[in-house]
C-alpha cells in the first residue's frame, strides 16, 4: 500500500495467519489519522478488546496505523476478526489489499 500526499486511500491491508491477525490503514492527512484513531478507540470500548496499535509516520501528515492481534489471548476465538470488521466498517472501508 503506497500513500502519497495526493492520494486518499480507503483500503486496508489485512493479513492473517494461525494465531495472528493484522489490519493496516494508511493516512495522508492528520484528519484521517484522527478518524482512524477514533475508530480504534470506539471499537476497543465497544468490545472491551485492546489490540496492539502501531503508528508508523513517514512524514508529519503521511503514515500508517496498524491494529495487530497475536498470542494466547486470541487463540481459538473470533475476537480479532470481529474487532477488525467493526474497525473497517467505522472507516467505511470495504476493500482490502
């Protein structure tokens, strides 16, 4: 996923393996970054699930936020999938790459 100042991405990159799931959403302005953070916080409160959140900044206004689930807390449950689905729904993201 490549984000530049001129592109607006409404896509997520979702990766899954056994006992691991990750969704990455890029942003190219601070307003959209704030919207991503609000979506994460909202779903955390709604489901009482707290994944690892990684914020990668490429510049002041361009970067990626990643929600990541791994480890024993998420083995044999569907919590991570439910979290990521609600997270993407709140951002109106219907396409993953």
